[in-house]
C-alpha cells in the first residue's frame, strides 16, 4: 500500500500522519483500531490475521527488517 493511502486511512481515524514513518503510522492505526501493533513483526512469515489490511506490506517490511 502506498504511503498516501496509509495517510488517508490515518486521517479517517483522526490520526495525524505528520513525521511518522510508514511502519510507525500503520502501528498507530492498528492501536487506534483496537488491534495489536504488530506491523512488520511476522519474521517467520506466519500470521494468523488473514483479514488484515496490512498483511502484504507487513510480510515485506518484516523480511526487509523495517521496524518502526
């Protein structure tokens, strides 16, 4: 997902996206939704959250070592 899309989702949740990395912003959104802030932590390539909006980006970020 592109950063503009992530910012749009953040604004929808009344989260100001200023000065946050993509990973930080996604984790903030996850918390705001009442979920675990687990973005980019699926280091073993496994996750039980199959309906997660961030799933594809999460796996890629975890593989690249992109923690907040």
